[in-house]
C-alpha cells in the first residue's frame, strides 16, 4: 500500500477540462497541494522526497522548492531531514524577482556557501518550463543544482527537457499511477 499515492489520488486527481500553467489544455489535473498540505500528507511527502533525493541525487546542502507548489515540499523535506538527523534547509524560488524590500529571487539561501549543491523539488512537471526557469535562478544566485525530484511527472516532455538540460530527473509517480495507460 502506498499511502501517499492513495492520498494524492483521493485529494488531487480530477478529470475535466483544464488549462495548465504551460498553457496546454488537458482533460485531467493533478493538484498535489490538497494532499500534501494535510499534516499527514506533509509528513508522507517529506519522507518520500527525502529518500528519493538521497537515492537519485546524493548529498545536497539544501532543498529548493519552486513557487508555489514546490515550497511546501521543500519545507516538508526540511522537517523530515531534521527528524532523521540529517538536516537540509529549505529554499523557496520565486517565479519573479521580488519588487520590494530585498528584491530576492531565492528565500532562505542567504546562509548557504557559494557553490552549494541544491536539490530542486516540484509538485507536478508537464513541459519542464517553470523548473528550468528555477534552475537558472538558482545558478544565477551562485549555487549548483544537483537535479530535480518531482512528485508527479505528467509524461508530457518535461522530464526529457530537464534531462536534455544536463540535469538528473527523478519522480515519485507519473500519470500512469493515476490513469493507467489512458
């Protein structure tokens, strides 16, 4: 039994007519937030992503979440890592530069050493566009990107785009876990 997958199917999978952030139209939608923002979902996803980061990317200095869906994931991993005695701090990557105050693109990265290796986490990957923009932001801030781990890959080219950019890509689930071969 996969409790996280069951929770994602129950709380986050919908059929209908949707426009995705990429602009593509889809007859299904997987929204991880209703599942991972539950206390139980937060704990489950944090542990699952922490294991996958370790297995797929090796040691990292911090975990970075792409605004908005990746931010709670980064926090969940940070909490899970603390509980396991291997603390990884969370970093949030904005979609656009903050227009006021410090005008930061990354939150939570000030204490990291230049060249620190970050794992990027995403909730759902479709084309990979927002992920690759986040990768650029992390690199422009002077950090290294170990790779990308996502909760769900929609199997619509995003994984290939990320791998073609020279990055390791790993996912917990893909569209077949929600729809079979349909």
